[in-house]
C-alpha cells in the first residue's frame, strides 16, 4: 500500500515537472517570438524611413 502511494506520487511529480518544462519552453518561445517581432518591426520602420527619404 505504501509503495503504491509512493509510485502515484512519483507519477504526479513527473507529470508536474513535464508540464512545468512545457510551460517554460512556451514562455521562452513567446519571448523569442516577441524579440523577433520587435526586430522585424524595427527593420520595417527602417525600410519605410529609407524609402521615404529616397522618394523625397
């Protein structure tokens, strides 16, 4: 009986660790995507300003 409880606890802990890892990966992925978005936005703004100066 004690052993079965121990096994269940271990399974729960493993599942929690796995979920934590997934959440962490998702968070880092979102952070990376946000960084990429900012970089693209800056590049777009750069391109727009250079285009404007070329046109004028």
